[in-house]
């Protein structure tokens, strides 16, 4: 058995883990003492995801996330801007329109391919000086006053702080939505550049996002009951396209899908505490959210940014004193992230459930709320601001 020592070890090399590694490399006296445990293959951020090259997903990145990635020179070459977000409810009156001009920003967010983002982050990590350790999945072992012990195959790693970013273990709080998401791509006969659509149906939300590959295409995230999702996935292309157009409406003309369809189960899972001793959890290792409003990765990137900020001082002191205690920095991180996690998880948990009660009075109330937000900008500003950049302590 071999052993090695690092200041910080990051378990999981998805986008959130890689962004944390890049940010730590900028503040660490010696970036080589930041270890990114990548495993023998890229770690997916959802249980059923394939490797990035074959991954069907696109990612909705809000304005704050784009600014962060651009500051790291990690923004992928291809993206589709979201300048307007249209929120509506099928079969009921009321809608809300959120526009980039409300906030004097060039875009509310952007859509990127998972594979494109992963490839760019991989390129940046390779040039950052951090140590990338490939091998079997790593396991966190005992921790004491000297640090945390991690086992990766036959190698034992000792680190001052361990960060879980591998998507595992977020199970203190769990809610099964009894929904599955159907992911695919569709072409529109009347496309509208820069527009994203969130349409609530009685079974779950249906989102259409501008696709980064072509202006006529939209990435579809269609949430419905498991049996209905299986039925939709099994339809031939013509029948699925007809069902999609019926569910969404004709704002984009006719929708036509000839792409493969992928089905993912949906659930909320979260840790109550992001820090345990010298171990911190970020991204999907801390919380996995419903995909409504596309907040999961954006929340994880805010986790990474805040953790890097709070650990910067500890890294500097550790360079001078190997026995320095990371406890105060980690406690500051956990405290700073509490409200953002609470608001974002609550928002993404509440919306898909309240719009899918099947109760007419509730649905009419939701429609009235959408209409009220559309007519009065002070009412929609808090929601729009959170979608734009989240809560930042």
C-alpha cells in the first residue's frame, strides 16, 4: 500500500468538483497539494447518466454561474443565450415573463452541453497544477486532529480537508416526486431565439430550453408520472411530436422530435449539514433537486465558490503551520450556505408540487400568482433575482 498527503482532496470530478479545484488552485500556495480524485472514469452527476461524450443532457447556467466560469476561463465554446423566460400553466390563465432587460444584463443565463462544459473544465484542470488521481472510487475513512484518511484502491491519502463532490450520500432529507423526466431534443417550426419556456402541467413541469447546437432546436425536459414517462419514451417519433405539441401549445409552431429519449427518476435528497468535522459536501453530494428552473448545478457551483473563498485563508496558514485547524473556515462555509440551500431547495420542491395538485382552486390561485408577478415587477423581482444568481451571503 502506498500513501500520500495533500492539503485538500476532492472526491468526484464532475463540473462542481472541477470548478472547486480550479478556484482552490488560484489561492493555494502550492496547487499540486490540491488532489482531485477523478476515479477511473468521469463521475456522473445523476445516477443514470452516461459518460459525458454520450450524455444527452444540456445544462441551464444562470448569469452568476456564467460569470464564475468565464472568470476561470472555463466557459465552453458553444452556448445558447436565455434572454427571456416564459412561465405558464397549461389549461389556466396567467403567465409571467422574465426578461434580461429587467436586470440590465446581456442574458439571464445560457444553455451548454454537458459534454462541452466537461471538456473545457478538463482542459483547464490539466493546466491548473492540481494533482488529478485516477483510480477506483475513493472512500472517506477515519478523521482525527491530523486530517482525514481516504482510501482509493491500494492508495491511502491523508488530507487536511476532504470534500465530497461525487453525488453520493445526500439522504438525510428525501422526497420522491413520483415523477420521471423525459429528456430529448425537438425542432420548432417557429423558433424564438433567446427564449426559454417553463410550462406547468397537471403531471409536472415541461421545459423547453434553446439548444446550444442549432437555433431551431430545443432541449426538452418533460416531467410526468412514471407510467406516462415510459409511455412517452416508447412512442414513435410522430406520436411523440404530436403529444409534445399538444402539451406545450403552439407558441413555437409545431414541435418535431427525432432524437433519442432518455428517462430519469426525480427526487429531492439533501444533507442537513454540509460539514462533518474536516469533511465538507458540495453539489449533488450535498443536495439533489428537482430539475424545475434548472437550479441544481447553479447551486452546486455556489457551494464550490464559497468553499474556495472560506478555505483560502486556511490554505495560507497551513503553508506556514501544518497543524492549522480548518474548523472555523468550514463552519463559516456551512453558515454562509445555509440560507441559499434552504431557499433554492424549497423553491424547486414547492413549484412542481403546487402546480400538480389537480385541485382547481389551487391551480387558479397559481395562475393568479403568475399574472400578479407579470403585472407588478416588484412581485417577480425576488424570484427572477434568485434564478439569475441565487442568494449570495
